[in-house]
């Protein structure tokens, strides 16, 4: 166990951050799945903006790697664009 006051504070702070990161990561994954299941192009394009922002935020905070965020955004953009072609 930690012997210093600052080390105890670090443990508390790290646990708080871990839980927050876990919640945000899980929420983002759920939104990504929701976007992939969407068949309506208008809804998908609105949802894409939200998901893209969430992925950028996770990458900025180093919860996920920036390249992973970019790859996900790219695949989701392709999905949304395919929906636009399918409805046209």
C-alpha cells in the first residue's frame, strides 16, 4: 500500500479517471454499433457527426490511439456514403 499522502491521492485520481474513460469508451462503442445498424441515410449522417466527435475526444485524451479513431471514422464515413448511394 502507498506510504505517502500524494501517492494515496494519485490512486484515488487514477481510479476516477479510469472509470470516466471506461464509461466514455463504452458509450462511444455503443454509438458506433448504433450507426452501423442504421439504414436511413439522414439519421446516419447526423449520428456520424456525433460519433466522429466522440472518437476525436477519446483520441485526444489517449483513451484510444489516434490511428484507431481515424480508421473507425473512415469506415463509418464509407458506411454513411454507401447509404446515400443506396437511397439515390
